[in-house]
């Protein structure tokens, strides 16, 4: 399956599912990611998200 065809299929299924994820994040990392340790990758993604949120909050607070 070409990347273009696969992307089309993912978009089509996502729209058919009301914009909700078709798989849980863990499954998508295991299938499509280059991760050796899925649980560690999920932990790292969670930490990155927290850092981004904290940075955004700090920026907002500094602007007040």
C-alpha cells in the first residue's frame, strides 16, 4: 500500500468515526513507530506534553 493510499484510508476512517481516534495511542506507536519500548515512548510523549503545557502556562502568566 502506498503512503498516499494509506493516508487516504486513515483520513476516510477517521471521518467515518466522527473524528475520534481509530486506535489507542499505544497501538499506533507499536504498529507505525520505530520505538523499541512502547511504554517508554508513551512516558516520554506524556512528559513532553506536560512540559509544553507548563511552558505555555508560564508564558501566559508572564504576560499578565
